[in-house]
C-alpha cells in the first residue's frame, strides 16, 4: 500500500490497542502514533542500510493466475526471506541467520531502543502490505508491469496495476492523499468492524491463532490476500486490464475488496500488538 493505506491500517490498529500495548508502542515510538510511522519501511528500503529489506514487502506466489491461486512457502519464499518470514522472524534471522521470533526482537532487552522501534515499525508496515493482493503474487512483478490508465489518456494518467491498488484506489476511497484522509477513512472502517459489514467477519480475520505460531498466521494471511488475485484483481486475466482505464467499473468492483483488506490489516495489527505487549508484561 501507499501512505494512505498504511496510515489507515495504523489508525485502525491504534483504536484496538489495550493499555499495555499503548504503553509499549508509545514508549518505543516516543509517543508518535502508529499511523505516522506506518510508511517508514518504504523509505528505509531505498537507503543503503535498508536495502536488505526491499524484498521483505511481498511474497511472489508462482501459481498461474487467474486460473490458479495459492501460496507455498517452499516454492514462493526464497532463502533471503519474504513478507511471511519477515513477519514471523523478522530481522535477526534476516541479518544474522539466528532464528528468533519477531516477538522476541521487539521485546529483547539486549537490543537498543532504536532497534526495537524499527522492528515495531516493520511489523506495522508488513501487516499492512500482506493484505494487498498484489503483494502476494508473481504475475508481472506484482502487477508493476501491467500498464493501465487512471481517468484519462494523457501521459499523467499512465500508471500500472500495482500502483492502482497501492495508491489510486485507496486515495479515491479516502478522498485524499494525506494522513487526515486516512484518519477519516479509518473511522468509517472501525464503525463497520464494530457494528457494520465487518462485524461478523472480524473473528475469521485472526482465526489463524496465536502470534507464537511462527509462519502460521502470516502464511494464512498471504494465502487469504492471494485468493483475491484470482477472484477479483486479475479475475479475467492480465490482458483484460492491460491498457484499460481502471478508474471506472474496475474501481467500483474492487474498492470494497481494498477497503476490507485495509480493515483486516488494522484489526490484526491491533490484536497482534496487544499479544506482544502481554508477552512483555509476563516477562517482568
Ligand atoms: N517486486 C516483485 N514482486 C513484487 C510484488 N509482488 N509486490 C511488490 N513488489 C514486487
Ligand atoms: Zn506495493
Ligand atoms: Zn511496503
């Protein structure tokens, strides 16, 4: 997702934090809200220090969409890692090869506060990206090479399907490209989680179980997002969207999926951070 999508996930998650998670996150982030750090990983990946993390934002599932979807870790997650293992193990495994969980990375007292804060910022970001269907598939590099237009035929309207999902659909839905637009969108999403269209689904969003399951939950989440590539994102194949203006009928069909995926990311992140904070309390 782009800035608005990640911030929306951050605002939704913030709403669900319990007391312990509020204390932990605000300590590590010096009081900065989750939404404001949710896109940090997208700047970091383009720095020398952060180059190692560029491929951790996605998993390139290799099934033949739209005829076949599915995520297989052995096949789709390379030894250098992917978003599934990044969430499960995060960066001690990436950097040192030492197998530790993301939870312990955030809680590890031996790490500096900045290192723990960065681990937290990665979790906030990756729980968002793993709900973006095109971050879980391989066809045309996650849609990056499927050129489309958005609302016109001039050069400025030229874009690609990945950017449409990351940014165009979300900004159109939110009515802007700012944190304020994301805040407004998050409020309507929270209402739907509490008492609207997502009320009865939300339990299934976290039904993968405990954060202690290693790759269990992130694998299930990647699988969930990947299904939408076949049922919605590329339902009629890449050639059906290539070169098309996707700001009309395509947008209308897919905006409910994008909104629901952002809701899932935020809700899961809130509950995940509560579980992490609880694990820290037990340690004391
Ligand atoms: N680069 C390669 N595959 C990608 C994907 N699925 N999403 C984003 N960036 C990618
Ligand atoms: Zn993206
Ligand atoms: Zn990302």
